[in-house]
C-alpha cells in the first residue's frame, strides 16, 4: 500500500476531479477532506461510504482511503503533521491559561462528520480565507492568523465529535445499529487499549458487560476481544507492508503493551513474528525485482 509523506508542516489545497487517480494509500499526517461539490463514495479502511457536497472527513495517519467519484467533485484538503498539531495544542493551552485542551484528531471518525447548517457555513468561510491566505503569503506554518484559522476549524471538528459521542447511544435502535456503532467506536479508539476494555464499552453503549459481549458474538460470530485483536493485527500487517516504521514504533502506535506482546499475538495468527514476516516480504520483493 502506498504511503504519502508530507514534509511541510501544513498544506491546504482545492482540486476539482472527475476521476480519482491515486491508489489506496495512507499518510504520515492528518488530513481534513471537505467535499465542496459533487458526489461519490469514499472508501476508508475498507468501509465504502457515500459522500456528497458539504461532507467532511477527518483522517489520521493510520487510516487508508481512496475515492470513487461519481460526478465531478471539488475537494478541499487541509493536511498537517503531528508536529504542527502539537504546536497548535501548546498555543491553545497558553490561550486557555493552562487548562487541559484536547482535540479528537487522533481518533478520526470513519464517515462524514455531521455538521449543522451554521457550522458548515463557518467551515466554508474559514476554508475560503485559508485559501486566500495561502495565495498571498508564503510562511503559512508560522503565521499567527493562519494558525488561528486552523484552530477555529479544528474547534468545529471537536464540537461535532463531542456531539457524535453524545448521540452514540441514542442512535442505537437495534442490535444491528449497535454493532455498527461498536465497529465505528473500535476504529476510532484502536490506538487506546483502555477505551476498548469491556467495562468501558459497556459504559459507552449503556449495556451490561455480559449482555454486550453476548450480543456482539451473536451478531459477528466471534468475541469482541477476538475481533479487536484481529483488527489490530490487520493494521500491523499493513504497516509491515509499508516498511516505514520499526516493529517497536508499530507496537507503540497501535497500543500494544510492548514488542513482546505484539510478537506473541502476531505469531499466533500469522505463524511468524513481525520481523520474520517483513523479512519474507522483502525476500519476495527482491525475487520479483530480479526476475
């Protein structure tokens, strides 16, 4: 799988396309995708989701995605690195007199971020100003005004994320809905083991741990713990194909206790340690390259 590397701290662009030409890919950065016109499908981590004008998606470094465009689409992209985000958060804390302040950007939502008409108008206006600023100025990363505009956009995303969390339980009207909401929650929090404990999930979805566990196994065919392990190991396998992170970095990024824990689980499912698996991949690649 292709991984795109962004070296600039932040980048904003608007493009109009009738066909998506990039392969399925991941990034080394965070990316806000704003659909300013058109419709089609956005495929995120294997989930095929319809999109239309006004939809907003937020992607983290661990997400893979591509677009299937049905009608000519105008995309707005706001991409920034983790270092740029850390700088923004540091500024936010100083602006708020040391109060703890966080954004949900490390757990991107799989699906469009629902926004009301007013917030969508705000986002549209902020995006337009950012595009003009980029046209007229070169030092985007260090511009205080530019940082303020980006912060305003991320505040909008944070507000939607909070609303989404509050609606999670209310939106569940059937077992099928419940399982879909659980899939989304697991995807959002896959890097946070504490958020995936059964007692935490039971609190979030307002079920007893035993009942929730039974419902999940009945609908999915495997236990919740088994599903989470398989999901995480699938992400590990994708990272091994990318060959950009060390095994230790992968273990840390995906919330494994340590490398030994990752090695043990990976070998159980793939009959090889991550190191051996990557070595075998390299050997196969070399064979094809010399053939």
